[in-house]
C-alpha cells in the first residue's frame, strides 16, 4: 500500500507573497494572516490536492529564508497558535502539511550571529558559522568575514560540522513536530547540506513520526545520492521541470520522453524506484504560463505532470494561469498576493481550473498514476503516448502539442493486449485493431483512457 506522500498531490503555498505581507519585517505587532490562509483549505481539497508544502514560515527579516528565529512563526503571518490551528484544520480535511526547513544558513539577525557581532572572538557561537575570520570584513562591515550562500551576505552559512549546531537544529525539528504536528519538511538547499546531517534528520523524524516525509531541494547532479532509506524520501525533479516547458516550446516530445527513459525506465532508469517531486513552476522560477511560447500548452503539460512518474505539485495561483517572471534578481513577481474570493469570482477563464481539478480527481482514483510501471507507446515531435500500469489499474495517456487535431495509431500496452479502453472524460469506448488503438486528440490537449 502506498504511503501518503507517495500518492499525494501537493499544493505549494508561499505565504508571505500570497497574503500580501510586507516584504520587510520591521518588527512590531503580530499580524494574524493565517485566517486568510485557512480560507484556501477548502479550495485545495476541492481541486484534488492532498498535501500542502508551505513556507518559509518562521521569523525572518525579508523573504523568509533569512531566519531570525526557528521557533517563532513570522509575525507578518501570525503566531505559533495560528499555525498550529492551520495544521489542525488541514488535517481535519485530510490534508498533510510540509514546511520549509532552512538549515544551510541563517539571517544576520539570528541570535548566534548577533552574539558574534557583540562579543567577537569571545562569543561561544564562533564555531556555528563557516569561514568566520576576524581578519577580514564583510560587505556589511561587521569587522569580520564569513561564508555566505552564493555570496548573498544576508544569508550566513551554518557550520553543520559543529555538533552544537546540529543538536540545535534537530531540537528545532522536534519542536516543530511536537508544537505544530507537521507531516514533513522540505529541506532548502539540500544539495549544500552534509549527508551525515540529513541522516540524523531522518533518524530523529522517524522516531517522532513513522511516516514523516523528507524532501530536498536539489537542482543539479545525481538525485539518487540523496534518496535512500537513511536520508531523504524525495528531491525536486528540476530535470523534468525543464523538459516539460521546453519540450512544448520546441515542439519536441523527445526531450520529455528521453528524460523519463533516463530516469525511470524499468531496464536502466537511474532513478527507478525513486519518487521524485515534480512541478512546472514554484517560488524560484518563472510561472508556467509566462515561460510558454503558446500558453495553451498548459493543458498537455498539466496532464503530463499528473500522470508521469513523480509526485505532482501545483504552485498557488497557477491553477488560474496567473503569470509572473523574475525581474532580474527580484523574485517578487513570482510570489504575488492572491485574494482567493476575488480570483474565484472574477477570473475570466475557469477552463484551466476545471482541467486541473479533473486531473486531481483522476490521480486520486487511479493508483497507476503513482504506483504504476511506465511504458512508452508512441513518440513523435508533437505527439506522445504512454501507459502506466499496476496489476489492478491500467491507464493510457496521449498528448498533442500541435495546433491541429491529430489522429494517432497507438500501440497497445504489452500487459493489456486485447483490452477494451474507455475515455475517462468523454466515456468513448475504444477497441484495439491489429494491436493498435486509433485515437483522435484535440489540438494542444490530451486524452486519458482506462481499462473498461
């Protein structure tokens, strides 16, 4: 039986952006914005999402990843009781909650860094940060230098080789589970973290919750280095993310199919058996509609997101086709304020929302989407078909990125020869002839079939 995170569809919330909270934390009174976030829970459930990835959440100076206090919810969003109530309400609706764990670095207002600024060499926290050198100076003229994440000196790299740092962060994780009852952590900058530290996180979280989920942000390299029984359950599939939009922009389904073969082919896929976290946009990359040459390609792309191997994730607002592109180093356009009631009432075209909702329902009803083997059935530059199969459930997916309707002759799946198929949305019955199914697929669209 699949674990909750293996069969999940995630909804990704960036709370500072979606609530319109100030981009700078000036201190002062707590502003209770979690009631606004709670309004999203019914919508999230209605569109078929079963888990939320929300973050960053904890007290920070600006965008959320420059942590001031790991044990306080950011005052721009609310307080600890607000978030505890949010998780409880999500759980009541059958929705799991995963938070951001920013353990590679802290902000400059974190207590350990402030202590070093005050006491310099006499601070007991001198071992907490990488590259600390009192013979240098930082761009902020602290009178000492330090290693920063990608030379962003507002993000000070923690020294995870220091036992006291690891113990502190592991205590933070225990606090989050005990206080908020969270179900998982997305490890920010996991490709920068020590493997032994991630092994400790796995041990601690498993002791607290047997089904606790750990997912890492990994952009480049070999994902399988991070996923095993001692470390993480999943990592971000940036390789597939790139293929999904560029394969459509270039009318080149070979790119997507090659990625899936390389990753998941039963006879040599380098990540076969792994459950990677799939997405088409997030808080760090341009919104899907904004990077497509033909925005109508969102329809086959989302069909692939929900049916190819992987754990699908939907970024808040993208179910309506909200746009957003980076403005140089500024990520704010990717993280806009969205008034849920306003967008539900006033968005001019609800078609994409209906499409994604139908895909969420299909994913929930068909275990082949998350447990099934993968078999490629047809591949051209502009059309692509494949099967996902378990012993009890068999589905067939066909997509078309062409501006014209296509008629396809799709080979029967090897383990479903002679079976009669049904279009899950139109109800059309399809019977194979001479080992092939004849399918008409509308322009820039797709079809889903299941065994009748």
